[in-house]
C-alpha cells in the first residue's frame, strides 16, 4: 500500500502503529488492504466516469451523517468541503442530513411470512428550498441513498427510475450503490474498532494505576 494513501479506517479509529488494535487488524491483513483499496477505487478512482468527486463526497457526507457516527461523519464532511466550490452546497447537505434523520430499517416485504416485520416510515424528499443548489441530479441521489440506508426491503426496479430521470446512467447507479454499500461496511467497522479501543483502554487503566503506585 502506498505511503501516500494512509489507511482511512486506521485514521478514523486513531490506530497507532504497533498498538494492540494495529495487531488486531494485521491478523486480517488482506481484509485491511482490501478495505483501503475499495476506498481508493470509490473515492480516488483512476477513471471516475460521470460521477464527480463532489458527488461522491456529497453522498458520503450524507450517508455518514445519517448513521450518526461523529468521527466518520466529520471525515467525509471535511473531504466534501475540500471538493466543492458551490456556495451553500455544504450547508444544504448538512440541512438534508438533519431532515433525513430517522431510525430503521423500515418498509414492506412481499406478502408472506416476513410481512409481520413490515414497518411504516417516512419517505425522504429533499427540501424545496435546496432544489437549486443541490441540482436535480444530486437531489435524486440523496433521496435514493436515504432509501438504501433505511428502506432496503422496498428495493425494486421502480425505485431506480428517479435516478434515471435525473440523468444518472445505469453505470452511475452501480457506482452510487457501491458507495452506499462500502460506507455502511466502513462505518460499522470503525464503530466496532472504536468500541474495542475503549475496552482496551478500560482494561489498561487499572494496570497503569497499579504500576504508578
């Protein structure tokens, strides 16, 4: 892995080289490397296609904000801020994160045994006052990724039509779906590692106190 591309998960968890958490991650070095390669492929692709860096990081900031994980949300908000020059866009996405805050998953399964787990929930739409700054393309993306995060059980071809109507190609939609899937994975890994870090710190505190005495 290039020294120019530090491991993002390590940074988000503040994993120091040689630490116990570093050792834990190195036990699955292939998984560690593949997670970083996935990050680079999605956020620093050699051939980005039609999905701009601004769109990628706007979506990432939105998804991370919806998951309410402060460290990851702050990372992607900072990266998004560095890649947009449109006045008011960062603030509009911040507002949409607040507008889209909810709990899930919810939605409806096809009629059958799982129907007892059906749960009603809101259908997210971006605010009309943000329509100009977001653009129809980004607004459709935010609405769709909110759907993926909170209503995956409602997935259907019909759910993709708004993206197609807003100018997202089928290839772009695949990229968008990959972004959401990767972010959901990364956010959970970071949350788990931070919890493990806190546990390790709690275990170490009595020993350090005893040694000091």
